[in-house]
């Protein structure tokens, strides 16, 4: 009987051992999976922490940069730091009449001014009958959907002027001849450069235009200066006196000629 009982218990013990082994195997698998999950969580948390630190560092740098002074406003070569206009025609110390013109490349009325008086202004400059100071403004930036067309166009004219004033004047004429509608996006940078190139600007000017080098000059020097005299464009002065009859063809040329004659006779405008 003892022998018979021993033979019956052996299979039961073997089954228990197998179940125990299976339980141990499952336990080890669960532990392995838990360790894997903990490792993945650690890696994910570390990655998120690194990304967050990079973002915070970037934000900190931007905040730091925003609190630092930008430095002096870039000024075209040959111009004083406070000169707020582009000068054409007779030298400023020549004694000839000084005509000051404020224009905005988005302003449709400025386009009308150019259409009516452009040739007369060109003659004044070519024949040096007057000193013509042009102030490129950006007062209508908000009227372009990009929010900066007037600034970009004006800065491009300044960049061209630095290299060649004659090309800058030709550029101004082309820009008004192809003036975009108020309220549009304005011309693209590529279109502005195409007119600059057509006006005679060299390839070296393109980088200055693309970088917006003189946008700050337009916004921080020219526009504040002009804003102290008039809020809108076009605005004209002859020897410091506002001139409003520019809508009459030839009236501006006649007024400048009269101012020149008065100066040569020792009188006023």
C-alpha cells in the first residue's frame, strides 16, 4: 500500500512544481515589464525636461535680447546721423531754393503728386535749380495687409540712394508708376528688387534691401521728423513754407523759380 501511495503523489507534486515555475516565470515577466515601463517613463521625462529647458533658455535669450538697446540706427554712408531726408539736386549750401517733399509709397495721393509733378521735380534736380529733399515715410504701413509695405519700400529707396542717388530717384518713379492699391499686401520683396535693378541698382544693394537695413532709419529718423510737420502725405515745403498748390500742373515749378529769383535778388520767397 505504501508503494502504491508513493506512486500516486508523484504526479501531483510534479504538477505543483510546474504551476510554481509558471507563476515564477510570470512574476519575472511582470517585473521585467515594470522595469521596462519605468525606464521608458524615465527617458520620456528626461526628454521632456531637456526640451522644456531648451525652450526656457530660448525664451530667456529672447527676453534678454528684447531688453538690450538695439544700438545706433544704421545711417547711409555720407549722411549725418540726424539727417532725415534724401537730398538731390543743388548742394544744400548753394543758396538755391530748398524743396522738401514727404512721400509714402502706399499713398495713392502721392502717386498723383508724382504723376503731376514728377517731370518738374526731375528737371529741378537735373538742372540743380533747387535742393530737393525727399523724406520717405511709413505712415501707411497699417494700410498694407503685410503691415510693413511702406517701411520696406522706403528702406529700399534709402539703400539704393546710398549707392547712387540717381538710381534712387528712378526707383521712386518706377515704384509710383507701378503702385499697388491701398489695402493690398503691396509689392513683394522680389518685385521691389526688380524695380531697383531696373532703376540701375547693383547686385550689392540687394542684400541691404533684403535685410531691411534701413527700416529703422525710416521708422526712427525720417518718419518722426516728418510727423512733426505733417501727419499725412504728400507734404511739401519751399524754403520752410508749406506749399499746397501742387495739384495744379506747373505750379510747383513756378513757385520754385520764383523762390530762386527772390533769393538771387536778395529777397524772400
